[in-house]
């Protein structure tokens, strides 16, 4: 990720409209998002298929990484890997660019070496300021390991980690086999420190 000088929302949307890459806005700074590795892309595609099939029965929507999210209290605009919403979507309209979703319920991020720290800490802290946000899923792209963090109340979140020892993972009310999420991906057989 690369930062540039301080800009306004209007300047951000102007740049975003002209950009060939995804740009995130972080309180006046713009970060260019690098392309993803094949394992990351396969995980996103696999989980989109599995969740889409399950959640359509509930009338939920699954948005891909091109959906901009507005985090008003942190003054941020982000592009999560996947976003789920089961209520009516609310968008912040932009005359100069993409409409941004304001009421995400479930956000999924596939972790990479360059973004894991940010996704796990700073980004999560911002997402927690969204009143509708209730579930955060962090997926390792290096080994079978998925952390699901669910909101219990305004100040408490419960984390559960699924690994090789688990056959499936529960996202919202959908049970998904880990082998389906990691289909087509060569994973490390050894456990490394950290996530």
C-alpha cells in the first residue's frame, strides 16, 4: 500500500473515478490497494459461491471487493473482500463517483502479509463503529485458518478460530466446508507463528 498527500472527499472520488486501481480513503490519505495473489482470489471466489447459494434463501446480498464501504465515524472509505447485508442496503450517494454502502452487517477479509496487521487491528476498530456491523471474518490464505468475530453487544465481541481440525465454519447461519473455501489452493503443511 502506498500513501499520498491529504485530500478531501471530493478529490478522493475524482481520483477514484480516474484510477485503474482501487483507492481507499483514510481520513485525508489515499491508499492504493495492490493486486492480490492467486490464493487470495480463489478463496474470495470460493466463499462467494458458497455464501451466495446459502444466503439467497434468506434474501441477503453478497457484495464483492468492488463495493465501496463508508465508515463515517472513522472518516474512511474501504473495499473489503466481501460484504454481506440482509436488510435493505443504505448508500451514501456520490455525485463524483461510486455510491458507498453504509450499513454492512458481515465483512470478510482474506489476509495477506501486507494487510493482516491493518485488517486485524485498525480496520476492525473502525468497522466496529458501524452500528449494523455484527460479524467479522478473517481468512488466512496460507493455511486452513479462519477467525470469526461476532458482536455480543456494543462493547463485547466473541472470537472463534476454525482450523484443520474443523470440518466446517459457520458464517451467519451458513455452514460451509473448509475444503470448499480452500478448494484449488496449495497450503503450507507447517504451522507458522501468528495467524
